[in-house]
C-alpha cells in the first residue's frame, strides 16, 4: 500500500508503482468520484482503446426483432 500527501495547493502525487501498474501517463485525465467518504480517481480511457473488444461476439438473439 502506498501513501501520498496533499500539497499546500491541494495536489497529490500518484506513487510511481501505482502509475506503472495502471500505465498512467502525464496529462491523462482522471474522473474524481467521492462515495462514502472515499475519493476514487478513475483514469479516463479513449474510445479507440475499446475498438474490436467485442470482435467475434455472437450477436444472434441479442435483442428481439421488434426492439430493433
């Protein structure tokens, strides 16, 4: 487990081991979510990363014909 400190400008540094594990890059955007008193930093991913991730999926019977 890593720890960090809030700077006087309310900035935090993400520890190197976490940055490397999550492949975070400088300038990458993060979504900040507060839930139950806990701050979650969620890295935003570009849509092009998801291109082809459903490749080969059987789309037969996914929806009823009348729903299309």
